[in-house]
C-alpha cells in the first residue's frame, strides 16, 4: 500500500532521511522508531508529499509527487498537534475537511460520535482540550474511510491518561484492513499498534523487525521510561550501562528494560550519579500482539530528586 | 442708432409667393434632391439665384422678405437693404467659397440659416462677410461654416443672437467663428459660438461683447490691439482658452464665466501686455490656469484690478509671470485651486498686492481663525508649501499630485524650517468667508439619488460577500452552550475499545 | 523488509474514487479563508477606518468649497484617492503577507497540505478568499461613505465613487498578490509582515520621492518620468482614477498632458494592463515558488 524506495532528504547539508526503503502491504502496520532527529517526521512528510525528496514514494500505486492530490486522498493524517483555525467550530471543521476529501455530504455528528466527541459539535477548536483536539484530528483523518492512516507522534503532547485513551482508540482501528504508518517513541504504543517496527538511526532505516522481536529486544518484564533533561541523557546512559542495564535513548529521555525484581535499580544508579529524573513511567509489556493495553503504573511520583 | 431702424417702417414689402414656386414641379424637386447628409425639413426647394434676383430688384432701404425654403446660392448684398427670412430659410453654400457677402453699408441680415461654406483657409471662406460699416447681423444660424461672421472695416455694426457652429475639423483647419477687423463701436451680443477656432477682435475700439456663449473653440474670445472693450456676462466653456487679451488697453471684464477651459495652455483669462484693465466678479472654475498674467498691466498708469472674482478648482488659480507687476487682488475667492497662486520660473510676486487696506481675499487653505469675529482672520495668510514651490520650478512634478509622497514633502516643508520656502505672497487681512459669488455655478442638480443608489449597491455587494462567507449566519451555531463531557470521553474510548 | 512483489493496491469499499476538482478545492479553501478573515478584528477595523476616514476626507473637501455651492471637479474624489493610496495597499499587503507565513508558523499549512489538495489550490483559495474579504471591506467602507454623502446632499458624482471602488479593488488585488509572494518567500510571519510594511512604505513614499529627486537631479524627460511612475502600481491607480473620473490627466501637468495626447483612449487599456501585471505576476511567481519549495 505504501512503497518507499531509496528516499533521501537533505536540509542543506544535514541528511534527514538517508536512502530509506520500506514497503507496507495492505493491512500492514509499521512503527517508525527512533530518537528525535532520527528522521521519523521527515519521512512521514515525504510520504504526505509535503517535502521534496530524492527517490520515490507510492501510495496505493500513486506517485506522491506526481499525483499527490490523488495519493493523499487515500491517506488519513493525524499530526502531533492539530494546528488549525482556532475559531472554527468542531462540526464545521469536520465538514470543511469532508469537502476537501471530496465527500458530497459529511455526517459530522456521526464522525464525532465515532471518536467520542458527541456534545462538542458546536464548540470552537480552541475550547477543546489537547486530547479532544487529537480525537477531532482522528475523526477528520477517518473521513472518507481512507485506506492508509499516517500518524506522527500523535500522543506526544498528551498526558498519560489522554495517551492511553487515544492509543486504545487507535487499537480499535487496527485490524480493519487499514494500512498504518506511524512515528512514535513510546514503547507501549509500538507494542500495541505495530506489526513491524522500522528502527531509524540518523536518517537511515537500520532494520525492520517484527514487533514481537523489537519488544523482546527491549527487555523482559517491563520498560522504565525515564524523562530526563537533554543535557544529562548521555551521562545517564553511561551510568546505567555501567550499572548493568541496557538503556536506549528516545526523544524525551531514556528507556531502561527492567526485570520485575529490579524496577527501582535505575533510580539508584542515577541518584548515585547525581542525575535528576523529571518524571517516569513504568510500562509492563506482554509478549505478543494480543496484548491488552499496557498497564500504566505509578504516575503519582511527579518528581524524583537525586 | 441707425441700425435699430425697425423693419416695420419700411414702406414696401416685396412679397414673392407665386403658386408655381409654392408647389414646385416634380422636375424641380428631383433636380434638387441630390444626395446630402442632412435630413431635409424645409418645405419647398427653391431655384438657384432667386435671392440674388430679389436683391437686384430691391431698392435702397427696402426690406426683402425671403420665403421659407432651401436656397443653394451665394448671395451678394450690394445695396443698403434688409434681408429678412420668413420662416426657415436655408442658404446652402454647397461647400464652396463664401455664402453671404455684404458690400454695402446699413445692411440688415436677419433670421437665416446659412450653412456649408468652403474649407479654403487661405481664402477664408465665410458664412457672412461684411466689408462695409453699420451692418446688422441678427438671429441667424450658421452651420458647418469655416469662418462664421467676418466683419472687415465695418464699424458701428451689430452682431446679435446668432448661433455659429464650425466644421468638424482639426483645430488647425478651422476658421474663426467671429472676426472683427477694424470694427470700432460694434456690439456683439447674445451669440453662441461653438466648434470654431477663435472669436477675435483686431484693432477694434469701443466694442461691447456681452452675454455670448462660446464653447469647444480654441480661443473663446481673443483681443488683439483692441482698446476700451467691455466684456460682460459671457460664458466660455471647454475652450482651449477662455478669454485672451493681448496688447489691448482699457478692458473691463465683468461677470463672465470661464469654466473648464483646458487646452494646452488652458487659461480661463489670459492677459498679455494689457493695460488699464479691471477684472471683476468673474467665475473662473476648473481651468488649467484660472488667470494668467504676462506683462500686465503694461504701464504703471493704473493698477490691474482683480475684485470679487471666484477662482475655484483650477489647477493653478492665478499664474504670474515674472513680468507681471502692479496687480491688486481684493475680495476674490480662491477655493481649492491645486496651486492657488503660482509664479512661473523663479519670479517674485513682490510687485503685486494681495490685499489692500482692510480688504483681503478668501483663501480656502487659510489655516488661521477669527477670534474677534470681524470676518478677517487673526493671522496673516502666507502661502508657502514646499511642493508648490517644487512644482513652480519643475512643472513635470505635477505628476505626483494627490499622492502620499506629495503630502510627505509638504509635511517636511511645514515641520523643518530649513527647507521651508519663503512665502510667495502675504495677505494681511484674509477673509474668513468667501465673498458673495455673483454668478453661482448653474447648479447641475446634485446627483443625490444616483449617489444613494450607488451607496446602496456597494453596501449590498459587501453584504453579499459577507453572506457568502456565512459569517453572519454562524450565530446560531455559536449560541449552543458547550456541554461538560469529561465522562463522555472515557465512555467513548471504552466504546471504541470494546 | 517485505519484498516489492508482494505489494498490491487494495480497493476499499468506501474509498472516494476521485479527488475533488481544482475549482471545488479553491472554493472550499477560499470560503474558509473569507470567513476567517471576515471574523478577524482586522476586517472590522479596516472597514470602519476606511468609512470614517473617507467621510472625514469628504467633509473636509466639501468644507473647503466654502459652501458656495460649487461642484468642483471631484475634489472629494481626489481626497478619497489619497486615502485609498494610503490605506488599501497597507490592508492588502499585510493580509497577503500574513496568510501563508502565519499558517506555516501555526503548523496549519502542513496539515492543510496533507489533505488531498494541491499547493496551487491552497494558494489560490487563500487569494480568492482574502480578495473577497477585501472586496467586502472596500465596498462597505465606500458604500457607507457614499451613503452619508448622499444623505447630506454633498455633491459627489456617483460614477466617480463607483470607479473609485472598482479601481481600489483592482489595486487591492495587486497588493494582495504581492503580499502573498512575500508570505511564500518569508520563513516567519513576523518577517513577512515586516517586509510587507517595508514594501508599503517603499511604494507609498520612497519610490515617488526617489523618482521626484531623479527628475530634478537628472533632468528626466517627461516620457521617462511617466514610464517610471507607471512602474509603481499606486501611481497607476492614481492616474487611472483621475483619468476615469476626470476623463483627462492634464491636471497632472506636462506629463499628464503628454499621456493624454500620446495615448488618449488607450490609456484605460494601458493602466489596466499595468495593474493586471501587478495582479498576475506576483501571484504566478508565488505559486511557482510555493510549489517548488518545501512549504514547511
């Protein structure tokens, strides 16, 4: 459904995407995994035809550069944050995008009900909370029942509850034969939604692995997600490695796979290294794609001082 | 006055109304129905040479009444008679030469339609030419003529109530609608001259020109070496120049209306080396230059008098050449002329006065006030705008009139003393209100209804665009109160999840 | 990595067959843009300012006549021309320059372009929408102004008001076009609006003053002066308005007289062509730049 062939995108001298190849058959669901700056968003923007790039991308057999309009008709897109006419009414917005997608009439109420926004039809967009905005974006993306969903860090600006709700909503959509391409740096999202994971590193697609293998590679029992200020992440990585952990960096901090008996281990290591942890989450992972939603635990300790 | 001899007093009237002429034969009709551009409304067509024959048969002092009809002939009046049209009498020159020539004194020509002269400028083909004194040319309509009425050495004549229309030619190929050459004491009154070259007086003293109308000519009225002329209550519109006086002495200009004379020079009134003149109560509107003064007054015997005139909406109100000195302006209204007073080149206005005693002028750009309510501004009126100053020096900069750049320059001129030009002139007693305008503009009715209609149209258009945007109709959508929905979110999420 | 051979497009039952037409998309975007523009406080502000200033100019011009009942040659119109020259370019330039650049900054542009829309459709849609809002603003402002003039019985010829409205709109279209070009080129909204204001200053004051200085210093010939000023759309608008209202440019002195005599009846066509260039050219360039450059 999506075919990415040797796509290279440079911004000036910086190579954002380097010779990326990726093919998604219909119904496939691929997560783009990588740290900030790995090229996830850039690749997605190339797929949407928003950027000029070298190489080729086809969506549903259509070249996104030559027939971008037709190709984008197959795509429902949810951005990280819905930036749109703030003054617009919610139902109005749905109808507006329905028109742009060539629908003769749009049943805005039904679309909004589908994402649980019943009762908010007459609000302005700016009156919506972050989570509601994302659900509106999802409702808009689903207009016209597109074959492809492209999601760009859709939960990045949501809090944990909002995130969980949104992911569960997306899970309801997978398995409907839709092809899904999404960028994420949250393990539980990837584990829940992806069939395969494409790991990006500095613009290159390092490897494409089945989700099960990817999750397994991260650890066994759970993943401790530590939110750290950018300048201490490298140091934290070193300390944790020295402490016998296998940490990975992502956009906002460090992921540490932990076994069930040493969940607090990383805190001890970091405290010894005088590294402050802003926030953390512990995500328990079930192996296999039939996993129920990740159990979010311990979101009360807001700040852990060293 | 001998030219006022009433035609009723003429003893014998020669009536020619034979039945054969009143009902012309088919042959005669066919002969004269040659193709012509005009729609003919004359009841009967006359044979050629008839008027000549009647004149030949008339005696001195008689009145020849010419019956209605179209006459294709060239008429010579060689004896002192009155030639009077009875009804619509058309004398058609057939596009050749002069049409009526008067060689005898004391001739009256009244009520004819004379048309279609030749177009030979060298021979000065004229509709009516007189070369003898005391002729009266009255109530004639001259159409399609090169020269209209051309009086040569015909003093004591009367030209009254004629309508003179020139040929539709380039201005350079037209002739003069009216020309007086050495015609002292002649009265020119109530004529309308249009589409000609000039109405011009040469070497004619004591002429009175009043209540005439001239439009779409080159010079509405032109004086050359003509002294003691009175020009009153005329109206000159859309000519190249309204009234132009050259080398003349003792001219009175009173109550004339000079409107939209905008030829290349485009003067309402021009005075060149004219002496002993007064210009009073004229209305001078919308000309390129309202009054143009070059070397006038020519001597210092008498100051040039400008009183009670209204100069409005001219590009330049009054233009003084450096040679203009000794003029006095009092109680004139200067209303929104783009340039109220201009000096050509780098001349100075020092030798002219813009107030006298307690009598100043009204300046629409006067910025002072009148605290003691005596009708005179409390501050002197000094004219010094930087842009006017620039325009006087560099006329092509007029191109930037009405632009914000012009205002910027004027603002700088006011704000920065270093570049503020010297005042061009000073009026120490400027009037707060315009003096009574003697002859107000023949008010075209203010187009209020049409204006209201266009206002309505514009507002409708704007409203329609707004309605199209739906901006006005969204109130209903907005008024619905938002419902609290925190529980709904979870419920919906669960629903999807299930 | 999955092999390419396994790939095959799947027809979804409810997928829409064809993307909407060019015209439909332009219409959709322009209606949204128009609505957004009309609801903004700028619209109200400009409309009110235009009406109020227009009235002020009209009354001041009428008062200058001293109440003698003379109807001058479009004195009011001349004042209104000046007003239009100041306000309309500012309005259109800022509106145009803010459009694309601020959308880009808000992330709205990426979202809009991720829909089945071409970039030309977005650009043209925004242009049409903003143009309609300017049309509404101008016609309401001038309409109110004309209405009050009619009510007070002040002599202004309706034809000149209508001409002025039409030509103001043409000028606004050109300036909007230029503003959109600025908007496409600029990376940030603040830079775009700043540039627009700079361009406004340049067109309103700097160009004319420079040409004037040039005319004095270099002794420019009349035809050169005329040609130079035709390059400024504001001057074109001014000359066209005077020509339309007064049927003669000779009020502008030798250069105006030259224009009238040399070109006569073709002046309408010449002015129209000049403004058309200012409308079409920046928009075409903006469209090309917008399509070729990364819009984000």
